[in-house]
C-alpha cells in the first residue's frame, strides 16, 4: 500500500491540468505542473502537498474570486464527465481553495461549499467560516441540512461538529451547542446512513462538554424509529463508556444481581509487544433476563508515573436468569504509532453496566 502523499503524482497532475485546460484555455498546463514540482515537493508530506497545490493553482486562476469559483465548478463538471473519481481525496484542495481565498466573501464561498462538497467533502474548510461568521454561517448550514443532496446534508452536520478530529475546534460551540441543534433535529430521520452517522458523531462531540444536552435529546428521540435509536446509541458512546448514570438508566442498564467471580489475570507480567490475558465468570442472579453491557478498563502507567484509564467494550447482550458465562480476553501491548507504553505497574478492572469492579495489577516490562 502506497503512502497517502503519493496520491499527488505526475499522472494525477497531468489528468487534472488537462481537465482544467479543456474548460479554461488560458490555463498553462505545463507551467502549472512545473510549478508544482519546483522546490522541495518530494520532501513534502500529504497535507503540505495539498496546501502547495492550492497555492500553485491560485496563480493560474482568475484573480476575481467569484470567477475562480465559477471555473472550479466547470473543472469539477469536466472531471465528472471524464469519470475522474468523485470523492478522490486528492481533490480536497478545491475545498482548501475556498478556505484560503474566500474567507472575506461569505456569499460566494457558501455557494461554493454546496457545489464542491458534492464532489469532495468540505467539512474542514468550513470551520474558519464558522469561527468568523458564527450564527450567520450556522444559519446557512441549517439550510444545508434540508438540501436534496446527501453530501450537502452531511456537511451541515459534520462541518458543525464542535470537536471534529484533525480539524480546528470551535470553542463557542463546545461551550454552547444550542445553535447547531436544529441541524441535528432536521437530520435525525435522514434516509442516508452516511448522514445519520455524522449526526451521531456530532452528538458524541457535544456529550463531551454538554452531557445534559445529549441526555435531553436522547429522551426526546427515544423510540421515534430504529434509526434514531441507533443514532442515540452511537452518539452516547462516550457517556456509556464513562458509566454516566442517566444514560445507563435510559438503556435499562443497572448492575444489581449481576455477579462477577473468578476474575484473574493469567499473565501478571507482560512484555511490551505481547498481550495481557485475563478471564472472569459472569452470572445473572436476577429472576428475569438482563441486558448486560460488559467493558474493561486498563489503567495505563504514564510518563509522569500516574495512571490513565481507557475503557474497552466487550459486549452488550441479554443474559437469561441464572446464566453463567466465562469470558476470556487478550489486550495487546504491541507497539503502535498512536500509543506509547511505559513499563511498570498497570491496573485492570471489569465494568458491568457502568459499575466498576475492584482492580487487579499487572506489570509491563
């Protein structure tokens, strides 16, 4: 599998510049490609290559921003006609162009987002507009949530997430998400799962700063349809992991008369690169079937010596009266780029419907 930065290849730029030249005869195809590869292009990573493409493209576009946007629309139409892949990540520089050069032209940029996002997502590019124009931009996005195209509807939800990963945060929405709630209301029954998943992710973002808001939405949407129930479940995943009492109650997840026994760590000393092995028994002592959400928490030792908790889901299913189940699990300590392991004493616990057991200790070497 190639590196993501390699989507910006000679072949890509040749096909793109050909499509641009076909609708804009003044577009200097070879000069554009030479400008792309001038300097240290080979050393640039993916995001820098994308930004570089935006800046070089700007030199070959009309100076007048509305004219440039009109030309981008024509280029996209030509790319579609030539079946140059819709949704191809390489084209994110179109969205970046609007972000870089259109911030002072609200009207043209808002229209541009609607057309461009139907070809390549604009969720990152829209963020500076929310920061600059606040409610004016959100009102525009509320209208997008009623658009006939599912990519535009998704942009309304995904672009307004208070904590969109890899994107700039929107501090005022983290503080008070009230202005984006009409977007989520409009999309809660959306026919597209792609859109509904974005609604759930937006709710999950909100839950991290305003859990009460999400709990109120969960209560209001409960039982409207199986789709809205799925949105709530996915949107409350952080609250469920935190063992938030109200959301546990919402799902009827209470831990009385669920017995944990024979909890043991089979590998009390674990080498980095290997896996922690543990097991336990679970019995439903109730006289009726019980839904059990089963998780475990690893308390990782951090660089400064303190422990940091991370919760992992095992299952969520119904246990019959007096049903006894043996559960065995492995937790990998294989080295990965997103996690640094520190040797020393770590801890492990089992979580049953939000209620945590005592912790057992193990050593990482």
